[in-house]
């Protein structure tokens, strides 16, 4: 199965100059916890991601207000895949990097979508090329550091 078959297309995005409040509102409006950060409003070239966790830990926990720029909160250490990659590539990235979402980009580095752990779970539930065992391994690998750190 290819990433394009599972990914969420037309992902909501923000720019580095958008505020934390705008990013949080976009997350609320689209019911998501991760937004690709694109270099400008008129381009979809991905330069980072910002998550609800980034807003909470890099923003609120450090007394940064809602006007804080996304550039101060985002991660620029990108983990991306192609829509033509096999879904196992995204699974491996999630496990290796212990992340729940992978941004999908075209050959020019422009955002085409996002594939999430939930997309893998839905595919497993529908019995489409992702087995429950594979999903369990991915979830375990993503959660390993969290479990180890809290023990």
C-alpha cells in the first residue's frame, strides 16, 4: 500500500510568522494536533511542523503568550515521505523517530498531506495491508521512550 492511499490530503498549514493562537485555532478548526509549517502563505514548501505539544511545552510552559510566533515553537528537524512511498516507510519513520505523524511532500518539498498513526490504525481495522501486529509494533516503538522515561 502506498502512503497516498492513507494520507490526509490538503492538510491545514501555518507559516513561521503566524501566532501560536492562530496555529491552535487551526488545529481546533481541523481537529488535528500537528500542522506543517510552510515558508510563506503563498507556497506549500514545508520547513517544519508545529504540534499541540509544542504549543504547550515550548510556549505555555515557558510563559510565552498567544502572540508568540510559530517559528519559536516549531520543529525544523523534518521527517517527510513521498506519496509514492510504501506505507512501511512512514511506519518505520514513526517508529525510528518516535513520532505519530509524518508530513507527505512532493518532489519539490511541497506539502501534499499527512499520514498519522491513526491512519495506520484505520487501515488495520479495515484489514488493508497494515496488520494489527504491524500497528502494535509501530505504536510500541513510538511509545518506547515515553514508557521508559516514566518508569
